[in-house]
């Protein structure tokens, strides 16, 4: 992904109302971390001009919750067990992670959920 792709994608997420923040790898690249995520276009253009990875603030603010499936830590087996117990998940947006896993994005239920 080149620098302009990072800006374009971050702006698309912000248009959905999802506050974004630049990442160095998996770590926040800005002071305040996820609490400094924003949907402001000027912030996004400046913060992602260098091609940073994109983080999305999850929870009530963005209205989304992410389920992290990490095969390196048994996530694929856990997902299989959950599917066997509760049935198929609804179709949803997915993102690929740097560690070979993926995130499943769902509408936030409006209640506090722990990780």
C-alpha cells in the first residue's frame, strides 16, 4: 500500500464515522493512542501522508466491535468451536492482520463488552 492508499482508506473509514489513528506496525504512532483517533480530514491527511498503517477506534464511538482471529494463538480453533456451538456468523466486513489472521467487524451492541 502506498502513502496515498493509506490516506484514501483512512478517509473512507472516517466517512463511515469510524475514528482512525496512524499505527507504526501495530502500535499507535500518536500521543494518546486510540483516544486521539479522529474522523477529521486534515488530521487524516497529515497523519497518514507517510503511509502509516491504519487503526480504527472500536466501541460505542465508532459503532463497531472487532473480533480478532489470530491463528498463531489458536484463534482459528476457537472460531471453529464457536461456530460449532452457535452456528454461522452473519456476513460482515473483514480485515487482514499483519500476523496472518483477520478481524471480523460487527455493529456494536450498545453495551459494555470486555476483551
